[in-house]
């Protein structure tokens, strides 16, 4: 979808999607995230790579993890952060997003972190930006590239060569930007077997994600997997409601301890959050020894530091 993110010299100018991004770009950002993470945990290092730069959080949808970790990442690199208040802004009086962007760019904003319910909004703004970098923090069901990167880092920490891994992504894939970005990053890193599982109504169209085998039995899909990625039911994006009750859904597609035993004995359990406990994941699994949920959250900061540094500092 997005060619706007690479400039004529092959450098990353915006981060809109991981689809089609070269493995070297992805590995470069993950390697940089590891270095930043190690330096911070060893000495509390806060390299002032973005001193005097301004990063604007522009969130048109709610967020706990992405917004906070972008803010912490930017501050750790020495940037000023403006958490733009959408409800109190002139967008609520009908100002176009392009005019809002131009206005804030005129105030010397260097980067915009954009979350929006409409697919393509970050790309639209990237095409309009004069100087600033646009970072997609999740658009509709299209992409959530920094979530894909932090999921990849969390798995790569345990499996430095991920090529022979079996990964299953289970749940509401149709409405999930995380699933799409995860598939794109895993395929770019050469992960051999990325399975998709969910009820037919929550699977993407057949024309999408064709490299991934599809399952409607979670018991079959999870067999022998090294990583199990659970997704939230996105009721806010469903046109028709979920057929059947949430307890029926949990019976078929929820991750409980018994089902997890079908995966490899040390399989990693991931969930991007926010979690619906008892709907897609049992509390004892979410809080259990195989859960990597909080490690994902922790990795979000160095990953977003690496992305910001790559786009703004070069
Ligand atoms: N994973 C994720 O995008 O969480 P938030 O909606 O809290 O940012």
C-alpha cells in the first residue's frame, strides 16, 4: 500500500506499514532497539538523539500502551512531547486533518504519532507532510507497525533465528491491524509457518494474507506451536455482532491451560492488549509462566525509541 514511507535514497522517512519493508530495515530497527534497551538497563542511558525535536501524539482512538510508550520513548531520547488534545482542538470544529497537520508543522513539530479508526489516515498525512515524519500508531484494521516490531523483538529475544518457528495468531483477525502487521514482520524475517485461526466471520477475506494456512479448529492450529498470539475481540469494529455468546467463543477459540499444553512445552504466549480475560484468554494463562504480555509492553519503549531515532536522527 505505502510507497510514501521510503525516500528516493532508500531511507525510511515515515513508518506507515511493515508490508513490503525490506528485512534490512526491520532488522536494523530491532538491533537498534536491543542496543538502546541494553544501554538503558545497564546505566540508565538516555541518549539525547532527539534533543530540541518535538514529537506530537495525535490519537483519535483510545490507547494505553502505544501512546504512553511513544511518549516515554520520545522523552528518553530528549524530545519534547505534545499530547494533542483532540476533543479540545479545532478538529472538533471541522478543521481538516491536513490543516491540523500543517498548523502543527508550522510550530516546528518534527514527528506525528497518528492513531485513527480509518484505514489510510497516516498514509494520507504522510503524503501531506512537508517536513515531519508520520508514524502509524494503528489505523483501522490496516496496520500497527510498532506493535508488529515489538512482537517480533519479543519472539526474537527467545529465538534469535525465527525462521523455523511455528506461530499461530488466533481470534478476531478480520478486524486486527496487529495480526496484519505481525504477519508482515514475521514473513519479512522468514518465519516459516504463520497460522491464522478464528471463526469464519472473523477471518480476513481469502485474497488477504494468502501465505498463511487457515484453521477453524484452535486445537489443531496450536499443535506444536512455538508462539501463540491471542487477539482481542474488537466489538467496536464489528458490523454484525458475534454469532454466539462470549462463553461459546471462549470454548472454541479461547486460550486456556489445557489447550496451551498442545503447543510446545515452552511456547510463548503473546497478546497485544487490552485483554478480555475469560473471552480470548484465561486469567491463569495471561498471568502464567509462559505469558510474555508484559515483556511485549516493556519492549515497546526501546522499539519506539529505535523507530523515532531512525526516522528523525538518521
Ligand atoms: N496494543 C495496543 O495497541 O494497545 P493500546 O490500544 O493500549 O495502545
